[in-house]
C-alpha cells in the first residue's frame, strides 16, 4: 500500500476538514477523536506521511510518543483521569480504519466503567 494523501487525517492536517486541536508542534498534531470512546479520547498524528507504525520512521515514532506523553499528562491533570491507555492499530486486519499513523490516547476514570 502507498500513502494516500486524501486520507481523512491528511485532510485535517491541511485544514480541509475541521478538527478540535489540542496540541501542535513542528512534527505532530493532536486533536479530539470525533467518536470518543471515553471523555477526552484524543489522537496524536505525525505531520509527515506515514501509513501506520510499521511504515513510520523512528523519528516520526519518537515525535508521536513525545506528544502522547504530553497528552497523557494533560488528561490526567486537566480531566482528572486516573490512568491512560494508548492504542495504535497497524493494518486493516488489526482494526486500522484511517491510514495515516495515529495513536489513541484513552483516559480512564476511577469508579467509571469503560468499554474502551
Ligand atoms: P483506527 O483507524 O485506529 O481504527 O481509528 C480511527 C479513529 O479516527 C476512530 O477512533 C475515529 O473515531 C476517528 N476519526 C475518523 N474520522 C475522523 C474525523 O474526521 N475526525 C476526527 N477527529 N476523528 C476521526
């Protein structure tokens, strides 16, 4: 598979589709998931092209994890989450639906039962 520049997250990066921005730096962009599985469910993506973790460069992966770390602390501090789960699906068979690398940051809350 080659990287499709018309995927939804590429369009978000180009500003062609709106998104609820949470954080941005030179290499990454973080925004709310449109169908959150938990309060504060957000996504971290690299600005450069990468289909998924298997396709990404070590530099893209490192930049994304740095931003995941920032977002993880933000949901703990800002939303009072008790913990965070990070998910990354690579390839359709694993559940990947959008073919631009993304990490899910899923907050968990004490006393709240989550299906995520
Ligand atoms: P995955 O590819 O890991 O299965 O998940 C893709 C994620 O992207 C899903 O959680 C889905 O809700 C989210 N998503 C799909 N389309 C959009 C969109 O247009 N905007 C935003 N913010 N999230 C989206």
